[in-house]
């Protein structure tokens, strides 16, 4: 039986959401930070915090082969919940099946709007008055699993995609730890 309160965070880059999840951990414990990019800046921060890390360069590695290595590392650390935080790799159907209903992700839009990339530019181009972020379950379909929680952010006149990204990111850092706490408890 996997304990859902034992969380692994998967990153590929700076890891600002990872940092928020670690710093605001409530009802869960971050037992591993894993990355498919050995040089991801977020890994350095995690090491500095004394958190266990795992990394394997996914470049040129078969998708399922990588996912099997990752899954092994998660089991080695007795992980129960997998939290994606800027993990820029689509997980294989094999991995999703292994970790069914135990993988969550944060996405910078009010899902089901703007699945995929360039969410801020698309919200601006559409003339939307609000944007936001969503935490959702990960399924085989990209950004389409059950929405566990979301937060709205206003779009202001003169906003660029970069300005909006910063405003949404601040909301992500509040939303993700809160929704993860509720999720591991349900
Ligand atoms: C965030 O915008 C998140 O919503 C998306 O990827 C970005 C990751 O940023 N999934 P960070 O690495 O957490 O700073």
C-alpha cells in the first residue's frame, strides 16, 4: 500500500512550484525531488535543502524506458503521490497506469481552457478578462484529468504574456500546496 502523504516532485527547470510545495508542506512530506534534466536549477535548491534527489537525462532515452527507471526510483523512496511541477515531458501510458489517480499537475490556465503550451499569450489574444491556474489529475490525455482546484487571476490592461505569467505564478504558489494537502487526505 502506497502512502499518499509521501510526495515526489518532478521538475525539469527552475522549480518555483517545487519550492512552494516544500516550504508550505502541510499533511504531506516531500520525500524525493526527481528530474529528467540533470542541470535543472531546481535540483540545486532541493539538494541545498537536504532533500533526496534523483536525476536521469531523458535525452534520447525511450519514453517508457525512462518512465520505468523513474517509477523504480519512486518505489525505492516509498512514494505515494507524484506532483508534477514544470516537468516538461509527457508521461507514458504505462507510467500513468502504474500511478493511476496518484499523479497531479499544475497548469497555468483555468482548465479546461488552454490545455497545452502558451496559455498566457492565448488568454490575452482571446481578450479574456481573467486567467488563472489549475491543479488537475494526470491521465493519458494532456491536461484533461479531473480538476482538483483552481484560482482566478485578473488580466489587466497593458498586460503582456510575461507580466501575466508572473501574476499567475504567484497564484500557483498559493494554490498548489493547498490542493495537494487536500488531495493526499481524500
Ligand atoms: C508553471 O507555470 C506551471 O504552471 C507549469 O510549468 C511552470 C513551471 O514553473 N506547469 P516552475 O518550474 O514551477 O517555476
